[in-house]
C-alpha cells in the first residue's frame, strides 16, 4: 500500500459534508485498505468558521474555498455546498489545479453537466456524482457502468422523499395537501420553503441527469416537463382508490416507441397498487428501470439524509481515488446518441379526467363525441349525479398529451361542462 496519502478538500460541512468527514475519520483504515493508500482530509471550507463542528480539527476549517482548491496538492475535491455558485467555479477551478471532483449537486449537474464534464475531460480528471440522484441509492453507476451494454428504454422513479412523504400521508390518512405538508414540515421532511420539492424542480433536475445517462443524450433541465403536486386533492386519492391505484410524483424518462427520440417529465400520476413503485412509502425513493436485456429492475432506499447521502459520496471518493492511483479516469459524459428530446405533447400515456357536468340527458354523448373528435379513445366512464349536477370520471386508453390537451380545451367550451376538476396521467400499466 502507498503510504503517501491522497488529499481531500471538503467544500461544505453541513448535513452531508459533516457525515462525509465523520465516515472518512471513523473508516479511515478500511478506506485506505480498499483504495490502496490513506486518504487525508486536507481542508474543510465552510461559510461560518466559528460554528462548532464535532470531530473536525478547527485548524482544517477555512472560509476561503477558492484558496483551498488552488493549493495544488489536493487530489480530490468533494463539493457538498450545493447551488450554482460558487460551486460551479470551485469545481472548474479544481480541475484546472489537478484535482478530481465528487459532487452531490443535482441542481448544478442538471444545469451545467455538459460543461462540467467537458472541463473534467480537458484536464484529465474525474467527475463523479452518485449522491446527486436518490441519495444513498446506487443508480448513476449502475446506469452508466453496469447497464452500459444494455439498451435502457424507460426510467421511472420516485426521486423526491418530501413529496412522497406528503402523498403517502394523503393516501393513508385521507388528509388534504396542506395538512400533510404541515406534518412533513413539523417532522423535518419538508423545508420551510418547500417550493423546490412540491413544485417538482428537485425531481426535474434528477430526471435531466437520469435521462442524459440512460439515453446517452444531453438532456437539460429546460427539456424536462414539470408539474408539481400542490393541486393533488383528497378527492383524487379517492378516485385513484376506486381504480385500484395510488398517486405518486414521478420522474419519467422514456425512449419513444420508434427509438428516435426521448422525453423527460415530472408530474403526479396514478399508478396501480400492484406496481412496485406503489409500495414505496414515507420519504423513501425508488427508481424502476426497464431495459431490453435485463428487463425490469428496481432500485430502492433512502433518497436523502446526511449519512445515506454521504455513503454515496464516499463510494465515489473510493472510486476516484482508485482511478487516480492507477493513473486512469472513470467514464466521462456519454452523449454520443444525441437523440432529440421531444416536447410533452408527444408523450403517449393514459389519462384520468374528472369533469363537473350538468345532470341531464345527452351530456355523456356530447362529452364522448369531443373525445372521439380528438382521437382519444375512452376506456371507462363513471357518472355520479347530485342535485342537477353530476361528476363524470373518464379514463382513456393511451393517447398523446397534445390530443388530450385539445380534448380538454374543447370540453371546457361545452355549456354542459361546468368545470374540469382534475386531470391525472395514469402510468405503470
Ligand atoms: N441533505 C440531503 O439529504 C442531500 C441529499 C442528496 C444530495 N444533497 C446535496 O448535497 C449538497 C449539500 O447539501 P446539504 O444538505 O449538506 O447542505 P447544507 O446542510 O446547507 O450544507 C451546506 C454547507 O456548505 C457550506 N457553504 C455554503 N456556502 C458556502 C461557501 N460560499 N463557501 C464555503 N462553504 C459554503 C455551509 O457552511 P456553514 O456550515 O458554515 O453554513 C455548509 O457547511 C447539495 O448539493 C444538496 O443538493 C443533499
């Protein structure tokens, strides 16, 4: 074993960074044996230097992350600050100064992954980011290495624990969205400002990363269709139950049936209770992968939290250190397929539409005609009358999102349709 240690600069020592430092210290001997050289924590960059940080030598702490990265003797920079800047500049500076990078930063990778990969390649360094998607769950490496010989057709997952906790609460207790959100906040599962989670921004960043890797194609955050879950109601869950379904916020990356394009989207959807993703409870994450040769695979586990996320960071750190010792680098960006990313209108799926209509003869026929005119075939219809008004629940066969949007637009113009109470996609059948 080499005795000269590999030097690691830790940028950020918060929820994830503090656990990375702890594991590096407590597992130092095992890490050295697995890597073939000791790993030394050479510096820790933070914003508030006076904060007491258990287990961290205060002499290592600095507020000057740039100087730490530019030291010239750093082998690996672990970026767990988060956000776009200064993380982006620190990562590119690390490459320029001869260090490889391990990051957990989904926002940055979804926005600037291509440029960061190019910078890593230019300088002959590694960029690893297993922790950026679904916390502890090994997903990036299985997609980019274990399945590199297969053809992935679909990646569908629950990649945000906060929203899964909220939806699971609504499902199991009949609570409304706000009540379930309040409980998630009280228990620490939701942040004071939950926008990034409940509006699907966090999941969209992860979908962009997953789609890019799965389809060997550059997928930017802007390419991902995004709908949050704040409009999901207790009534939607009641409807889902009647269909033998539950509701999840899903990130779905798909190759088109003809293989010529891909789509990436995040939205709430009904899935059958028999689907493996339906049984993912609480704040857990799971990703369901479908490929030509392997068939169906499911990856499941804690998608966040300090120690679970640090586990993924440490796995990357070991891999990058091993590469460094052997004078090699791991796989870089693979975007050779360069498939076009189609808009949401091209997505084909099933829909559950709930309409408030006048309770009089002929309404059903009128509504059915509108669906037929837009080429959307109806699977089932359920009607419930109450005091001259009625609710009509229509479940369609597979149709394009553009056809469904046209149908809904036309339905809204009918005198007999008082309103469109909800539109929910039905997945996983
Ligand atoms: N938390 C999770 O469960 C989780 C899961 C998956 C991925 N991630 C990702 O991991 C990353 C870190 O998340 P986190 O939850 O650990 O965040 P966090 O608890 O807010 O920690 C951020 C750390 O960065 C430091 N920092 C902030 N601005 C800085 C600057 N300009 N220079 C130097 N240090 C700076 C902070 O210093 P102070 O300590 O002085 O404030 C803090 O130590 C993010 O990209 C996040 O998306 C987190």
